[in-house]
């Protein structure tokens, strides 16, 4: 049996389950005299620019005759109105009236409360899993390659463990580093956490659907000097400008804080990253051999004098130890 064939019963089982969920939502909306389909149409009209009946048919895959009857019903209730297109006399744009907007707001609140009741008893992690899984299903089945990437500077419990994990598997796969390297990464984070202060140290954590996909940090060594550390991106999120954005924000922060210089430590095999650093103005100031991580490599130290550098980083992806 092929892998695709093995997925079929799983998808069908999920469809049967979620049909029941939709049935509950539909039943709840019927209490307000609107079906789920009617609620979706009102939502699209209220949230889509230049909304037309043709667009609704395409987006919602709804029968044209059913939609026509629905729109006439809405107009009779005073919920919607039409404005003829100046470009095409055969087409009209659909809008919600004030009464329609009020009705949609009430239905939104009703749906929000229904969903809240469905998940309120679940642990927070389960709620996160549901949201993340739904986002993944929507993205994969719609062939939507856009990722909703967010960057936060607050360091949360569990972040460090996840960053250590990313270091371990990425460097094992891409560089052949062994468990000794992972132990080294653990120690660097341990030493930092003993003195970490949000007032003088800063992390930038990139997330997609609640999962960490990248990071960078600036750790203060004095009032004038900071170290750039733990700059890393998940392989799937390289080459899309995220590395450039993280580096820009971190160096901008250093300038605002009044640091005069920034240094970093990396290895000679990180050629793409090194190219990015040199473009940003970093210059190599030291190097030494190291055989501790299962492969021979050369550790290198780079330094940037902020008052002299212009910020022109390349779009890249890697990591700094």
C-alpha cells in the first residue's frame, strides 16, 4: 500500500469527526435564524473588498441559484445592498448595511463563544496544538506557501530547550557535529541564564504557527560591547529574508543601546553566514583549531565597530554559536 493510500482512511475519519463539529456550529447559528452557509456569506460580504456574487461563488463554491435566493433574502431583511459597477454594468458590488454589520457582529460573537466553550476545558498546550494543526491543514490543502511569521523579544519558559534541540539536529545533519557540540551549546545557554537580564540582554524569537523557526540574541558584555549569539534558522525558512530581518533588528538595537562594538564566534564552514557578516561590516579578528565536536574545524571570531559600519546584510540563514 502506498503512503498516499494509507492517508485516505485517516482523512475520511477526520472528515466524519469534523462534520459533527460543523453540525454543532451550524445548529448553534440556527438559534439566531441563520445557517452556517448564510453566516459565511455575510462574513465574506463584510470582509471582502469589491465583493460580487461571482466572487462568492468561486470562493465558497456555492450554488449560484442558492446564493441568488440568499442575497434576495438578505436584501429583504435590510442586511445587504448592491452598488452597480462603473466598469461593468452587468456586475454589482455587495455591501452590508448598518443592520447587516450589527447582525454579523452578533453572529461573530456567537461563534466565538461557541468555540470558546469547545476548547475552554482543554489544557493550553492542547489549544495551541489545535490552532497549529488547523493552520497547517489550511496551508497545505490550499497550496498556500505564505507563512505567518512573527518575531517576539520576550524570552519564555521552554524557549532555551527548543533552541538547544534545533542546534543539535541542524548541526548534526549539516556539519556532522556530535553530542559534544550539543553539550557545548547547553553550557553556553546555562552560563547566560545565570546572569540573564531583560534590561541588558535581548532575544529575537521567530515563530510560525506557534513553533520556533529562528533566533538571534545580543548579550551584553559591558556598557560598550555585546556578543551576537545563537543566530539560527530552520532550513525550511532560509532564503526568504527572515535572517536579514533578524540581523537588522539586532544591530539596530545595539546602536540604540549605545554599544560601540559587537563580536561573534562561528566556524569556517559557515561560509554563507560569514559572507553575511562581512557584508554587515564584521571583520575576522582571531581563529583557532578545534577537534572537540567530532570533526576538524576552525573557530573564528568576528568583530563589528558600529560607528564605522553600514548595515548591508545578505539574506541568509545559519547560526552563530
